[in-house]
């Protein structure tokens, strides 16, 4: 099947790249000012990482609820065109404006035909089929094109015939007068810091993975457990992992201190018997209400603070524990 290309000749639009909270806010502000907006998101739904957070500091509300309201406003606004599963391939000068080349990657599994039975995922030998994010509606399974070998096992397993591996990407060219980049962040690559033990044990997790692990809607329904099912006894939070380090990112992320305080607080609230220790370089609680959250709420939960950077994290013999040297 040949890849198709469409062209939008209107040139009064603004392109917003990234459908997280920053991109949503920019799109809504522009639309309310009377500008047409093309909002591009590479995943299947708006909201970004904030929609995947269990709690937001300093109010401790769930992350999904306030974001979903803004997502609905974006979806329903007549001046905003939302492009999901879409990436920006190129931006070219075009007689006083710009032409953006967008590429939409259609799901090989038609959401309208998917009944979420999971038979495609069970049949895939490459583990290339997975459920879309929990906040994406309607729910459906999606095939990762980078892992799919085209063997057709999923097609044979699908009871509704919803899978077509021949669907091709579609390019679209749109003319815009400006571009706003709101592309969010990626979790730090810790390969440059092997002493932190990333990947060496299932219970050595990055902050986003731990957020999901202890979430009320997560796999443990809010219980703080190790991956082998045992209740956790101690949790260490190591700050500046992948940041303020000349081997990777030399700057401060500005969010990790509060994120760790929030997670440690909720661990203690759910199980007072869990010891929580935060290793930090210096605490940065610079937002509105953040210092109060740190002093009056997080510390009141019995969280221990250690000013220091661990030099070695490693699994104990037998794999039933983790040692942190500092």
C-alpha cells in the first residue's frame, strides 16, 4: 500500500508540538485568542506524563482528573485540530510562513474493531502488542512497529478481524505562521552512571516506574511491595540520578526533590512501617506552597533526609535485597 500525502493550504495556524500540559495550555490560550491551532502528539492521547501521575504536589490530587478537563476542552474546541500518533518530520520555510510535514502512524489494530480480548498479545512471539495507556479512550491494543516482524500470528488470533499489518503511515503538510515546542521530557539514561545499579534488580526503579508501582490504580492497588510480592521494609530515594553530573546532564532538573518528597510521603501514609530515606544534594522547594509541603507535611510523615550522593547500589546475594553505600 502506497503512503499518502495531504496538504492543508491555510496559513494562519500555529503548530504546537507536544500534547502534555504545556502543549495543551499553549493550544487553549491560542485558540481562546482566536488563532487556529494544530496540536501534535506522538502518543495516542493528550495529557503527557502528568496524566500518568498518581498524585500531584502540593495538593496531592490525582494527576489524571485536572488534566482530563483540559483534554476535553482541547478536543471540543473548534479552533484546535488534534493529531495523535503523529510526529513532525520536517519544518520548511514557505514564503513568510512555514510548512510542517507531519507523519501519522495508524494503529495496525483498528480501535473500532478491537474488543480488548488480549488474544493478539498472547499470540505475538515478539511481545510487540500491548494495551494503550490506561487513560486512552476507547481502550485498545496497539502494535509496536519497531518490534513487529509481520509474522501474522496476531491476525490469526484476532476474533473480529481488526488487524491489518499493511496500514501505511500518512504524511500531511500544513502551513503555519509559528511553532511552539512543548515536547516534555524523557527519563534520564543512567548508563553513564553504572554505580547506581539501574537494570540490576527489579526493585531498582526510576521515579516514573515507581510512581506506577505504588499508584492506587497501579498493579499493587497502592500497596508498597517488592517485585517478589513481599511488603517493602525500606525505600531509598536517590536524587540527582542522571542530573548535576558531567557524565550526563550537568544541570538540575528542578522537579526531583518535590517528586521524591511526594512519593516518600505517600509510601509512609500507606504503610507507616516502611522506612523512607531521601539522599539529596540540596533541597529545592521553589514553587508556591512547596516549602510548606516539605516542612509541614512531608517531614511530618517521618521521612529521613541524608545530604549525600550514594556511590554504589547493588543487589545483595540471593537477590532478596539491595545495598546502598554512601
